[in-house]
C-alpha cells in the first residue's frame, strides 16, 4: 500500500462577495476531493446558524385564521412573506443565547407600525440593537383602507436547520403569538467539482473547487470557514483516543505535537476574545479584570463560581471553550482532600 501523502494543502479564494464565493483546495490525496467536497456541502446546507423570525403578533387579531382589517393579504399570505425576510445579527450586541433563558414576554422584538395606505416593505420594520434587515425591498403586505393602523411584532432568534411551527410553539408561553415554520439555514446553494492534476512526475492529486451562495445573512466565504470549524470540532473528540501509529506516520505525529505545543504556548497569553464567548460572559470576565487566557486558567472552577453574575451556565461555557483549546481551570485546593 502506498504511503499516505502528507500534502501541504493550499486554499485559494477565486471569488468572494456578500452572497457568493468560490474556493479551491489543492493538492488533495486522490479520492479526498470527493470526500471533503461532499462533507462540506452537507455541513453548509444543514449546520450554519443564522437569525430568522419564529413567531409574530398582529394587533387586534383574535386568531391566526382571521382576516386582517384594512389589509389586502390574510395571515397566511403575510406569514409566507415574512418567511422570506432575511436578517443579519451582531451577537456582540444581541445575545440570543441569553434570551433563551428568559420568558418570551421579556424578549425584544422587531416591529411594524404603519397607518398609511400602500405597500408595507421590510424597510418599514423597526429593528432592535444588533439586528438589521438584509432585503429591505421585500413586500410584506399592503394597506388598502384609510384609517387602518397596522401593528405587527416579529420575534426572531438564532438557530440552525429547520423548525416547524409546532416546535416553535413550545417556546411560547402565550396564545397571543402565532408560531411559524422557520428555516434558519442561510446557505442557498452549494456545488463542488473535483479535477485531477499532476503534483510530481508520477503523482496525481485532487483539486477541489467549492461554490457557495447565501442569502446575505452571513458572508458566503465565512460560511465555508464556519463549516470547516464545525468539522474540526467533531473530529477533535474522535482523534483524542490514543492509537499507536505505523512508522510511516509517526514522524508526522511528532511534527504535529511540536506544532501544537508552540500554539499552546502562544494561546496562553492570548486575549480572552479568542475564546469567542457570548457577550454577557465576556463582559463579566472583563469587568472582573480577566483579560488573557493565562489569567483565566489561574482560577479554579470554584473560585470563578464566586464571581458576581457568573452563573453555572456561563461557567460551563467558559470551561467548554477552554477545553476546546486544550486548557482547563487550576485544580481547586480542596480537590485533593
């Protein structure tokens, strides 16, 4: 059997815009082009999160099958239009993970307040801080009668995949909100093509070209990098199991270990921003005077638990982020007793 070639894989961005990107990966071991291309495609289409509306409230509407007074569309047509709404979120400002712990009555919401006859578009939506509309020209409905006062509240969150209206209903503690089917995936299209090219006089490798289109909620190129990070996080746990390698791969393992040690050393003095914590947890650590990862791991789990406003959920988040990078809290002084 031939030795598995240790390629130095290059990444070439052929084209990139807000909604499309073309990336080439080369050289790849023969056969890996199809494997990586298909894997990235599945992750891009199913696992990239984005914000979307999951419930609405229409003022003065007794139930979801009632007509909307003074509006040409009924509720069903309005929901179909709202499902086409594309949102972009800055989670440094809008912390949706924190909102999930709160009752729906305390959530901020997008709102439409309009009384003028004419078309109501997505640009008429008033967004709260951290959320913006990507497709402002989208038609939502049309007011046809003078004196009509249209009031619509839109509730959104960040998730991945698809959630049915029944699943979204479980988040609601009030009958005044109408849950809707929600597709969170921002990726519209992924295609890939593999070609072969000569790398040495006798060697042939794969060249993978990946084309991605999104709805603008996330940059297409960022979606590619995001999918790669998801894949790495999955295999990191699998690769933790120790196995004795054949000699043809043992040198690669030694080089890899050396590189990891160098990275480990540099990360310890890195800012806590590198941990990509939720904004609330990040602010608590910053306000407590913790600025670097090395300062953070100097505390034990129990000591951090005494920090003001740092609850169990936030502690577990910090612990998980540290473990992803091969770190852990300092051992508690009482752990050995």
